[in-house]
C-alpha cells in the first residue's frame, strides 16, 4: 500500500477533526418586534408553540409590548432592538411593524446573524425586498415571509385539489376581500390586502404557468391620496385570470373566493367555519373539444350541475403552522414554504399594480418590473 506523505512530513493518519459548532437543538429562542395589531397574534402563537421560546417583545411604545406579555411575565420588553440583538439566546426575530420599517429592521437582524420572520408584505418596495433576500443569503440566515393564508387548512386543501388535477384545467381565481377595514395612512388597499390574494394565487396556481400582466383600478373616495377600493387582475400565460376585489369601505365583511376549473369549482368562504371549502361538480360542457370557434359558438352548451362536497378540514391556527415551518427551516437548514423569494414575487405584482394605477389602469407586463429569481 502506498502512503503519500505530505511535504511537511506528517503521516496521513487522521488527526483530531476540526471542531464544527454543534447546531442548536430544542426550541428556537426568539423575539417579536411590533406589538400593534398583528404582533400580539405572533406572541400568542409563540407562547403556545413548543418550537419557540419567546425571550423579548420590542415596540417603540413599550406599554404595548408590556400589555401583550402581561405585567408579571418573565418575557422581557424593550423599545430598543439593540437590547434584543445583544441577547445571545435570541436566535430569530419576527418583525410585525409597518412595511416601511421592515427592511431597516430586517437588515440589522440579518447582519447580527438572526433568522427572520417578516410580516407581509416583505417590504415597501421590490428593491428593499431584494436587499433583504440577498443579505439573508449572504449571511446564511432563514428569511420567512409570513403569507399566513398559505398555512390555512382551507388554502392547503385547495392547493392539493389543484395539484391533484381534481379541478381539471384551472380557469380562474375570483376573490372578494372587503369589510369596513382599518383605513391605513401609509399604504393603499392594494399593499394592505392584496398580498393575501397574490400569495394565495402564487401558492395554489403559480407553478406551470407564467404571470404575464397585472392591471389595477382603484378609487379614493375619501381623498386620502391613495386607493381604498381596488380591483386587481392578473393574467397568466395559459389564459388563467385571477381577479381580486379589495375594499376597506364595505358595510359587510366578505371573504369569498371561487377557483373555477374545467371539471370542478371550489368556493372558499373563510367566514363559514363549518364549511369553509365547498367543491362543486359543476361546469359547462361544449362536447367535442376539437371544434372550430364558429362551431363552438353555434353549439348549445350543456350545464353540468353535480353534487357538492364539503371536505373536512382540521381547525388549526395558521400562525402556528407558520412558526413550525420557520423554526423547522432554522433547525434543518432548509427553506420555509413561503420564503423571501415568495415575498419578492408578491412585491413584484404590487409594483406592477402601482404602475398600472399610474398608467390609467392599463395592464402592465410583469417582465417590465425588476426581475426576481
Ligand atoms: N399576516 C397577516 O394576516 C397580517 C394581518 C395584519 C397585518 N399584517 C402585517 O403586520 C405588520 C404590522 O401591521 P399592524 O397592523 O400590526 O400595524 P400596527 O401599526 O398596528 O402595529 C405596528 C407596531 O409596530 C411598532 N413599531 C413601528 N416601528 C417600530 C420600530 N422601528 N421598532 C419597534 N416597534 C415599532 C408600532 O409602535 C406599533 O405598535 C404589517 O406588515 C402588516 O401588513 C399581517
């Protein structure tokens, strides 16, 4: 047997292996920044999840942070993110502050080597989002964008039905997301509500087709300087059309989405806990598919009115799934389901919608808005 001797004369007998840091195990030590409307939901789920160990809540208004954790809690509160980042037991930070603050806070956490969960929308511009994603990749930290609805049993069921081909060819996505909502000062109704639908469409219908154009029409009846009522349309390469109606000024709350397919159609009513998802064996048939357009127009259509099935869904708070996916990715070194890139895809549509609003509601080719990997 030949033994090669290195030029320094030492034999090749394995010496002591270099020490690699043992990856942390157990619950992820975390902090929440932002204790306004949404942050407390993250706090509540972080306290309920065995996967997280909540150490800090940070808010510019310390009273809010204190209120969320309770007067006698051992969880520490602060107004200063430096306190959070100085604590070595904090491995990860959830950011639930207004979108305009996401990039600055996120970049500080990333540079301090902390994993991140950032609320939707990932940032207030595609450019800011890109900086966050690039920095997270450079520093090897997990960046999760909280597209909460993708973690609901209803949306996961619809995604499974589409992926299994149970709806046939997907034809359209049509949603109504309206209520007497909190009229926001800093963002319009598109940046506030549309991330939900854009992320859902991306999640259930995004693969296998390209998004070609985005058109947005908005109204500002209150004179706020931005839209409170909006209609967003996304057109895909295979003809699929997604339309979202967004409105802060509706007297009633409606959260209903229809996903139409050539074989079946799904109605998702998120305000009906006993029957959120209904799958209809209904559709319109034209008989032979190889007819010419003229023949198809002359042909009488036949309506298929079949049975309706309401699949059982487990009741589970989506944010718990978000935290599990995020912490799972942190521990495994993998990517979460709705990662920074999913956040960028949403930002790209929002920027295209803004361009369409500026351009008299004209459809804007997605290709004209900064490329996203
Ligand atoms: N995933 C969802 O379903 C969902 C629902 C609602 C809101 N959101 C998102 O959550 C985020 C927060 O929305 P919100 O409605 O809770 O806003 P909010 O205004 O009610 O609360 C934001 C909080 O952040 C604090 N804050 C602002 N800047 C800060 C800073 N630099 N450091 C520390 N604290 C700071 C404010 O004092 C405030 O308490 C937004 O991105 C929003 O889009 C997500």
